């Protein structure tokens, strides 16, 4: 994957776009990965995968209501993970 600093990406935006049509391009800010620029087709594919995964998780949740056995982590475990993830920002 090609990588640009945010400053270089601003100065070479046309090049970033051309490269992103071929493969994702990473943009760093203050030396750390910040965003990825990708083609519209790849973005739509990622959204479709995310949607399918969400549908599967929702279906598992509905299935668990009928069995009386919780599927996956508890609400407390999910909340703890979210809090931990947000505290790193």
C-alpha cells in the first residue's frame, strides 16, 4: 500500500486519486496512520461486507432469544470494550 503524509497528499492529491483507483492509499498524520483513500468500488464492497456481517449478528441475536442462551459477549463485556476503545483516543 502506498503511503503519503497528509502534507504530501494535499500537494499531490491528483496522484493520490490515481493510485487509489488501483489500490488503497494510506495517509499519515503526525507520523501515524490516519485515513485510507480507496476507490468507490472498493468502498461499496466494504460497505456490503459490513452490512452482511451486521445482518448475521442481528440474526444470531434474534436466534438467542428463542434458545434462552445468550449469543456472544454480554452487554457488560461489549460496553467495557467500547469504553476501553474510546479511552485510547
